[in-house]
């Protein structure tokens, strides 16, 4: 009888412990689903039994916490890998963008240089230098044109004066020639008269 009572008491105790463990396992899982990692550690610590200076925790609670930690670490690892991949993609995009910016800056500088410079006899010179050279040439040509015009005008005046003097000289020569002809005719007549006057009579 006493032995049967002991068996019954042990069976009741086993059912109680089993139901407690089942309820505790259920409570761990349900609690861990809504708590952070730090709160899960605190929850497991509070639900663990104390033995002298040690804490005796539930194996199911430990396994649930371990599984949650592994899941969290895996999730964080995946997030980290995803972020690392995003960072690498952003770095590649940044490098490509910087390369494109450098290319555009070079093209812009080339465009500015080509706009600010001009080719003169196959030599690239700045627009200011080109303008200075062109204006220098224009002013030089204008000066040369003025000099040539003044020389032409002076030469024309000299030619005109020379023609006038030549005409005067020709008139003088013509007058001298006429005078010389008259004098020659006069001398010829005088000579003829002299010959006739001194001709001996036969």
C-alpha cells in the first residue's frame, strides 16, 4: 500500500514537472518572439533557478535563446553582406561617376581652350593674342597704305610738275629753234647780200 502510494506520488510529481516544463517551454518561445536579445537574456536569467552561486537554466530556454541568437546573427550577417555589397556597388558607381566627371571636366577645359584660342599659321594662340596680332597687322597695313598713298601723291605731284617743266622747256626749245631759224635765215640773207655786193664786175 505504501509502495503504491509512492508510485502515485511520483507519477503526480512527474506530470507536474512535465506540464511545468512544457508550459515553461511554451512561455520561453512566446516570450522570445517579442523580446530583444538583451531582454531574452534577462528573461532567461529571471526564470532560471538559483543554486548557491550558480544559475540553473532550462535546457529548452537555452536552446530557444541559442536558436534566436543564431537566427539574429545570421540575419545581421545577411544584412551586413547586403550592406557591404551595396557599399561596393556605390563605390563602383562613385568611381565611374568620378571618371565621367573627370572626362567631362577635360572636355569642358578643351572646349574652353579651343574657344579662347585660335589657330594662326598652324600655331595655337590665345584669343587675346590673336586679336592683338590681327589689330597689329591691320594698323601696320593702314600705316603702309598711308605711306604708299603719300608717296603716290608726292610722285604724282612730281610727275605733274615735271610735265609742266617739260612743257615749258619744250616751248623754250621751240622758241629758241624758231629764233635760231630766223637768225639763220637773216644771216643767210646778209651773206647773200654781201656776196652780191662784193661780186666782181666782168
